[in-house]
């Protein structure tokens, strides 16, 4: 903590130069130091030290001169970035260096921004700045923020939609590799180790090594060790094991290319992952796992493409009841054209006959109901789903939008759902939804997987507003 404070104080001195010696009393520096220590301990370390990413983030910010740039951003009038932009920039750099924390990216951005805001406040409160300078900096920050909001509003909306889309895609059970057949007594021993929740990953690895020593089956033992490395987020180690196993036993274990490719997807190595999945198809052109993973790979890191649709459609033809395949196929069809609702409704209901409780089949059916303006059935479905799967962002936000939609107009139920969605994601778009509802607005359009969809056409909206004696047309987006 003291080191962080020292870095900030050094940055202040550097930014102000000789003015520190001439204009700033030592007592003020001491007060600043104490205030920084209290803030960092109470509002930063104590709040976040138990987070998985905190240790790496803390060291990363110091090593990458975050505090120096933040302080310069405060004191240099010609600075052209706001603290929000600066914080997001460093958070993005951190995720690039530590991709295993990608699921926490929004929380990390909030943490860094909170730290930046606290440093701003403490430096202002320390009386370093005279009134005019402080006012100018505050005005500059506000102006920059306004300009940024205007220039990136549409991009940010698309980014939010993309992030939500990517999250949904990855949760369609990316691990679709079949379990090893335990047709040998020895393999049952391996499976027993795998299922032992009382053992740590390290203890399991020792147990696998002992199993190899006892049974002399290096290949099978290494497969389990590689899987164990994946679970322990030792992705590079896992890839090395898969590389060795496939180098020696490719014809027998070619499906492990799926596992290897999944790791590379998580590391944002899209092209490498695609090559792994394609390798599986060289041995089995109808391998549903590889086809599914290829569809995910082509879709997740970019807008919808016909290549992704081709792969998931082929997987669907192989097994039209596979819940993961049908879920993703339905999502892609809806994204491609809202006119696909009727066909999507059919394939989802067909798959639900054998998978009635599958979350993603049901959530996509909810989207179909929304697009078809079948609000009654949609609300019934989503209310039950929200009870069975509480705090799931897709369900919470979709149900909130259903209640906020023209044709339902139930702000009393929509607002708490958007509040819940904000607490889950920290996305400020949900707060904006609440503000609009509180002002009496309701929604006629949504953003779904990069695209804006009009639930009501202009003609329908005019007729609806006329029937309600309204003079305005209200529109906002589903975040």
C-alpha cells in the first residue's frame, strides 16, 4: 500500500515540477499521503483483495504507470482523455495480458474507475489546487466525458450487445466432448479421482501420476492430467499435454483437438482454434462437437456470418434434439432474420420435448415470444425460468424488457428487474432504462446480437399511440 502511495506522490511531484517545492507545503503532502493510505486500504484493498484478479491487477497498474498517467491527466490542462477512458484503457490492457479474467472484465473496469475517481477526489480535497485550476480541470473532465459519450454512444451500444451475445454463446456448453468410456476397471479409478470434490487440483494431479505409475497407461493418465490443468486454469500446460498426446496418439485421440481448440478460443486465438476443430473433421466429417465448436468460433468473435450458420445447420441435421446445438442454431437464425421466428419456434419446441428444463432452449423461446409480441406466454415462461435460474442476466434483462414493452407497459415490475440486471453486470444502460420508465416511456425496439429489431413497425406504433392518445413515440434498447 505504501508503495502505491509513493508512486502517486511521485507522480504528483513530476506533474507539478518545481511548483511542488515553491507552492505546496510539506504539511499538505503529508495530509495527502494519509488520505491516500486511508482510501486505498478502505475503498480499494479491503474491498477487492479477495477477488481472483486483484493481486495481478494491483501489480499491473503499478508496473504500467497507471498512477503516473492518472495524475498527469489531472494536472495537465491539455490532457485529452477522461478518467473513464483512461481506466477502461488500462483494464483492457490487463485483460489482454491476463485473458483468463475475461469473464470479470466489467467488474475490473468498475474497480479501476472507482480507484481513479477516489484519487481525483483526494487530490482535489488536499488543497493542492487553487479554485480556478480545480474548476478548469473539473470542467475539462466534464466536457471530455460529454464529447466521448456523444461520439461513442452507438459503438458502446453495439459493444454491450456484443458482450452479451458472446456471453450467451460461450454458455451454450462449449465443453461438448464426450466422456471417456469407462469400460475398464482401471479407467473407473481415473473417473473416481475426477469426481472427487474433496481433492484439490494439485492432489488430483498427484493421484493421476500414481495411477499412471501403477497401471503403466501414460496416454490415458495424461488425458486426465490435461483436463485437470484446464480446470485449474493452467491453459498453457494443458495445451502442451494435448500437443504431446496428439503427437503420439492422434488417430486414437483426435477428438482431443476439440479440447485444445476450446482453450485457444478462451485465449482469443480464433484462427488457431478453428484449425484444431477442422482437424477433427479430417477424421470424422460429421463430428457434431467439432461442427458446433466451429460455429461458435466463427460467430463469437465477429458479427454473424454464413460460415457459422453453415456449421451449426449441419450439426442440427445430425442431431435435431441436441439442446446445445438447437439453442445456438435458434440464436443464429433469429439474429440473421426476425422472419425466422416461426421456424425457430418449431425447432425449439421440438427440442424442448426431450429437454424441457434446458435454460437456453427456454431463453431463446422467450426471445421468439418477444419478437412475435406474444407477451403473455413470454412472461409466463420467463417468470418460471427466473425462479428456476435466479440472477441469470439474460432472463432478468429479457423479462424486464418484456414488462417494459409497449403492449405490456408494466414499469412497476420492469424497474426492479433492471435494477437487478445492473447489480449483476454494472452496465449503466440498465439505469438509463429505469430513468426512461420513471419518465413514463415504454419501449418498442430491442438490440439483440448486434442488431436493432423493431418489435413494432412505424405504422403499428402510430396506430398504437393513437389508441392510447399519445403524442410521442418512445424507443430504447435492451442492454
